[in-house]
């Protein structure tokens, strides 16, 4: 678990761990220089827990992704379960997770959907995957939990707070590249190494205004505004991020084939989508090429990506009049 100024919701999360019907072997917590009551709360739970609770305080802030990288490197168990500081685990999370790994020795990690709750813990009557705006085939892949690398490459879509993975893969996972979130990177790496497995929801996922990272569910109007505003420069930043991941993958033999190849394809796709934003005849030709080759469906969000590019291209022509 990683913490940072989490006093408001932390007790509920820790209580849910203590109330598991199968307790963990240890709880490793890295605090990222909190200035509220977080450390005091953690100290109380060191005394309450019937298992070892190890707390490491960072003297200076690492940021959430690198704090998780540091934290998982301190774990000693065969399986590492990730936890946010503001969610609530279902009582059977650990038992169900262990059962999945025991049943299949080949899986690299398990993940799940998450039941959404509001700031005060009220049920929002929907789940994380129900809120994701993705095409039908990708929803099926997430539902089955297999062959999800293309989906993870495009959407992220694996909530770190639902993940459990084998610690033997730490040497491939670490270090986590700068600019990458821990859960996106870990899921990319492990999807490219071996099979994954989706289990029933393991957490109630809290949405609140103080989240460091959260899943945005914008309105149609907002999505169209974002599409019109997305210029070539924003694509260049996204391409740069994927290039950082590609450089990291090329340095790790286990990732040089499958993941490196997938990242190269994704970068080429984004380069062409950036070219569509330049408008003119070149933009039209690139749009037609991406449509003809099926790239929008293999490497993007299908019709959603195509229609966004059409809208952007039309905007370019209007601006040049």
C-alpha cells in the first residue's frame, strides 16, 4: 500500500484488510512524506494487526508511481497485492485471489472490475468497466480477462488497486519508466509475458475530488471539446511517452519481442493520427490509410477514434478558410 495525506479514508481501507477471511502474510506500506495524520493512523494499525506491518517513510516525495515501485520492491511474499489508501476491499479478496493463482500456475497477474462508490461510501450503482467508453470487442476481452494486451496498450484499463502479481517478475517490472503510472506499466509488462486472469470484483473503488489519479467519465460535449482541442503537440507528448516505454522494453530481454513490437505499432499509429491533425490533402490521405488498413480497430478505439479524427480534420479545414 502507498499512502500520501490519506487520513480521511485510510481507516476504512485498513479495517477492510484486517477483516479479510484470509489474512495477508504481511502489509508493506510506503508513505510519500505525508503531512496529515496518516502516519499516526498507520502506527495504530501496527499494534492492531495480527500480521507484520512494515512502514517506510520517504524523506522526500517520490510521486505515486515511483512510490509504488519502491514499495513493491520491499515486499517479501510470492504474490504482491496492490492497495490504494482510499478504497474498501471485499472480505474475500485475498482468498479468491490466492485460489486463482493456485488453480493456474501460468498466470502472471489477476485483476478485476471494481464497484464504484462516492466520496461518502454510497453505492454509485455501476462498475468501473461499465463506465469505460470502449468498443464491444474490447469490452469482451476485458470481460474474459484474456488477450488484453491490445486493450491495455490503448486504454490502460487495469486498475492497480485490483491487481495481484507474482513477485518473481519484479526484475522485469522494475524500474518503472518515468512518466508511466505503475499499474499501466505493470499490466503492459505482464500481459506481454504470459496469461492473465480476471476474477470477480475485489474492491469498492472510491471516487472523490482529492484522488491523485482517477478515471474521468466526461460528457459527450466534453469529449468533443477535447477532440477539437487535441493538436499535433499533444500527440507528440503521447508518442514521447510510448517511446520511453519502448526504450525500457528494449533493455529487457523478456520484453524485446512482444511488447516492443506492440509499442512500435502504437507509436506509428499515433504518428499518423498526428498527421491527420495537420489537415490538407496529407491529412485526408492518412485518414483514408488508417481506415483502409483497419488500424483504428487494431490499434485504437475503432469508430470512436475514426470519428474523432474526422471531426479534427473538418475543424482544420474550417480554420484555414
